[in-house]
C-alpha cells in the first residue's frame, strides 16, 4: 500500500503503454505487417475473416460494390450462423462449456451449457418455433433479460433462417410494441421476470402490456419461467406457451441448419437516431459473422480454451456481437451474468473473474468509473491473475479511468483494447491490436487493418493532427449494416448523404458518416469525442433526445420541452429536460413525477431525466430554433459564449438561476 502513491504518480505521467511481452508472444495477431498487407490486398484481405467460418457453399466474390452504398460481401456463398456457432465445434469441444451463466441471486448455482447441451436445446427450440409456424425470414422478437434462453432463442432462429429482433429488457412496453410494429413481427419470446439487485422483477406484465400495443395479430408468445416460486402469478393466454414445456415436447428433436445466403438477414437491431422512430439496423449472415469472428480473434485474442466475460447486455449490439456470435463462432466459453455489478456487493464481477478464471474481460467506461468510485479494495480482495486482456466499449474513456483499469484490474499486465464501433458497424472498427500496437490511454487507436477510417472537416477534407473533426469510413467493410429495415431511403439519408455524391455509382464517391466527432494524432491514433447528432450516451446506452422529448411533451400540462445530454461523473452523460408548462400548470413535484413516468413508459427507466427544469421560455434563435447547445452548456455549468444572437437572451439567466438553486 505504501507504494501506491508513487505508482499512481508514475502512471499519471505515462501516456504510452507497450503490450506485455508475455501477451505478444501468445497473441493471435502479433505481426505489424498486417496493416500493409491488408491495405495492399484489399478487399481480398477479408477472405481471412471468411476463412474463420464454415461455408456450405463457397462464395464467388469477396465484395460486390457495383451498387453503392448497397454493398454485398461474400456473394454467392451460403452458411448458417447456428451451425457455425455450435455444430462445427461439437467434435472437438462438445464437452467444453459454451455458455457459463451466472444468475444474480448468490445462492443459485451457475448453469453451464456445454456445446452439446447448447446444440440439444437450440435444436429443440428451433423445432418448437418451426412447429409454431415460424418460417424463413419471419422476424421473431425477443424481449428477454440476461438468461441463457436468450442466446438459445437467437441461435434457434438463426438455425431456421428467421431473423431475430432483440429488444432490451429494460425498454418499456410501448418501446416493445413500437419495434414489433415496425418489424411486422408476429412472434415474441419473453420471460416472466428476472432478478435485479435482489428483487424478482415482473417482466411479463410489461411484455403483455406491450403486446396490447401491437397493431397486427401476434400469433405466438413463448414465456420462459425464470422466477419459479418468486413468479408474479400471471396466467398464460391461449397463444402463450411455456418455454420449458415446449422444449420438453420437442426433446431429442433435430433441425438441419437452413442454408442462408451470405447476404440474408441474420438479425435486426433497433437503435436511436436524431429524429423519428428507432432505426431497424439490418445485419447479414456472412459479412456480420465473419467480421465478428475475425475481430474476436484479432482484438479480443479469443482462443477456444479461454473463458471470456463481456459484461454488456445481449439486448444491445455489444452483447449480440461479443457475448453471442463472435465468441461462439470461435468455440470458446462465453460468460453471461444476469444482474448488476454491485449485488450483493461491489465485487461481484471480480468474484466471477476469480471463480471462473476469466481470461478476457470486456466492459464499458461507465462501469469502470463506478468501480473507481467504489474503490480498489473490491478487486483487491480477489485473485484476478487469470486475466490476460481487458477491453472497453461504448463511450470515450478518460485516461484516469483507463489507468485505474490497467492497474487495479489488469495489474499492469494486460493490454487494454479501447474499441470504437456502433450498432451499425456490426463490430469493432477502431482499436489497437493488442499484440501489435502500443496503447495511448483515452485514444481508441488506429483503424482496424483494411479499414479506412478518417477524421475530416465539414467539407470532407482530412483535418491536421490534433484538430477536431468528424469521423468517416471511406471504404466498405464486411460487418457493415446493409440498410435500415424496409427503408433504403432513410439509410442513405442518415449515413451517406452528408459526405457522398449520392448520384454516383462509383464506390469512391460514397463515404459512411457515423455521426461522431473525433481527433487524430500524427501517428494515426483516433480519439473519439462523442456524438455530433442528438443522441445521448447514458451509461453506454444510446438514446435519442428527440424520443425523450416527445415523451416529455406527451405528459399532461407540458407545452414545449427541450431535452439535452450533459456530463455525468459515472454515467458519462445524463438526460436533462427543460419544460414550458401550459397555462394553469404549476410545474411542481407532481408534474415532475408525471413527466418521469411518461419517459419511463415511452422508453424505459434508463431515459429518466436527471433534472427537470421548468421555465417560462426556452432559448431560441431568431428563426425560432431551440438552442440545445446552450442548454447543454447550462447543464454542464460551463461559461456561455455570446448569447446576443438569441431572440430572447434574458431567458438564459432565468434558467441558470433555476439550475443553480436546485
Ligand atoms: O458515440 C460512439 C460511442 O457509442 C456510439 C455507438 O453506440 P451504439 O450503437 O449503442 O453501440 C455501442 C457499442 C458499440 C458511437 O457512435 N462509442 C462506442 N464506442 C466508443 C464510443 N465512443 C468513444 N470511444 C469508444 N470506444
């Protein structure tokens, strides 16, 4: 302990870290020539990713870029994701753990699914789905917590060629209904509940309420009984089936994996954007799976004998890519944990790492900031020496948190990969390769080999080192989204229109815009600063301020509202709402509660505003646009620049006073 301050001081000054030699020696990728090799041999370099998979029909073209931005990868090839994630590992790894599941209640035993077990149950559930009438290309929605039946249901869908659409369990009933409506999904797999900080939550009530909001007929619903004796006693409706009974009825059934074209949809994932309804991001079977197998291998350094733990929720893209598809395609053991990191104590993750001898741990900066706040004594109580690599994703990590993670979790002996990517990119895009590059805390690193990611100014020219600009991706990649579900036009508008010549059919003229701000160093390392659109990132959860705004306005007595994100010590960003009431409404505690409830009903508790400020006016430009930037600055307690261009400059002071007096 006495050395601690000196150690901290040394780390504080250090801005570059080499990967430990012991890591490099065993790394899946350790030859720096990979960058040159991929650049020279693009796009054929991605055959390496495709080679990590089993194909039932070999592809005849790596990339078809004849109709940008509707790129196609590994065309002519066919494969099945469930076969790739399960069947092909059976011979060598049938008895090894595929999924190691840890429930939140401490008295409960872990559930281990070997590859054989997973194969059995995925087949049985696939047979049940098929008997229910689920056919190829029917979208099956899952509104499920972190229980093994979620990846089982996903893989069962993949087996029969039915795309899944997973809706995060924390999302509200109306968010579920909205997504089922948008995807025309007639099937739902859900659960009766789950444990959160010791409470048995009633999930089925919410799912049922969501089903009421579905505008078309829902033919079947499957309900997993997670809660047993703690269940809330809902009777199942006529079209609702008990998961365990279904699986028992199909005991021993096998379903041949359906051959899917490389470009066939594997799943849909709804995510938030600037305006309107959530966007249905479409990912395909060949490109997505190849991208995730390759990045899991090259960046997470996954090997079959590893025990890999990603603490994300499968309801978000990180869980899809790096709890389910990436790790299982490589035949490793993937750990799933049901609950929160602070239940029953703040050492729960470290207990899991210690118990299961976890080799790689992948989490979000918001979690790391919480660990820091709780203190090093929690990880210190455990033997974390099994760890070989650490990762972060979801938001920028500040150097202080990075160094804390490096020292207290990695014992200065594990490389950290800070991975920048998005729902739309399918998998990692910018990160160091842990066996190749030095690390710079706070900076994600260079683009993945073969990936052309740049930082440009508003007119699309590259900025000089150190200057701020916008991130762009100037070449297609296998894991990219193919379109927004049934909305090609919006796909072009949202991601390509900004920097592309949309009349051109030359792929050189098409540039993908992720809507992130960034900086680049003279050695090509990219530091991602954050979103430049109206998206907030609360604890690594991506939320649209416009969606929250509509929920606030829907509350009784609200005339107008503006919602912004502002810095938050642990969450990264938090939601702040500025509200004008209708005449006759006072903006008191009761109204605040109603607004909070309205947001929870529309989206979920994660979107609940940190503060609600009632104001007679909102700062507006002379043309009447709300100045959200200014509200952000107020929420951040920052100095405000020139406000003289406002139509109503006085309002700023009023709001500041109110915020200050809270
Ligand atoms: O702003 C970037 C931020 O998260 C956004 C994507 O959110 P989502 O689609 O929910 O996917 C999250 C998990 C991949 C990005 O546009 N982001 C993600 N990773 C990083 C990041 N910001 C900085 N550094 C990162 N490593």
